[in-house]
C-alpha cells in the first residue's frame, strides 16, 4: 500500500506541472522526478485515480483530468498568464482562472445546445458577461458515474 503523504505530494507536483506548462506530466516524468520506476509511478497515479484526486485515461497511466485542468483538447479553452489551458467543462474554465490566482483571463467555448461560440473575459477578478447561464445536465453526486460524459 502506498503512503498517503507521498501520494498527495505527487498530486501537488502534477498540479504544479499543469500550472507551469499547461499540460499533464507523463508517467515517465513523474517517475524521473521522484526517483521511481514507471510501475511505481503508475501505481501512484492509480491510487490518486481511486481517490478521485485525478482521472486517468481508461486502462492507462495517462492523466486525462486533474480538475479543473484537462490534459486533452476540449471545447473549453482558457487563456491566462500567457498560456492556453483546456478545461473539462464551463465550471472548470473558471476554476482554472481561480486555481492560477489570475485576475485577467479569456475563456472560449461553444454552447453545447446551440453550437454558438461563447467568449468570456475575467477582468480585475470579475467575470464580464451578458447574463449567460451554465446548466449542469448531470447532478454532482453522479459525476463520477461517467466523468468523461459529465
């Protein structure tokens, strides 16, 4: 069984890596950073996945989601601090801005209902909007039933 303190240290590294590079670290980067074997790094990522601390691509040790960050391109792009990040959903778009403690950002998306492009800006820590509404199709308590769909 893996040590919880170490697991959370790896999670902190993953988030710092996302913040600095706008991408998830690969399992081999995690292994090298912590002096682990690829298997040990993969086991650590699996433990984080099991704790819902991140989400792996099914059947792999590849990070897909470390909320609010997405490791794969999505229709939620967040330009902040000179980098472009992908979010998992509208909520996470604003979560990236908050996680990076940014006061300025630009968010691009598409309305999943109408296909209309959407653009939001964060200026001086406030969202500039025209009264848009975010709808959550799946209730929170069921998000992990199918996190990719959610």
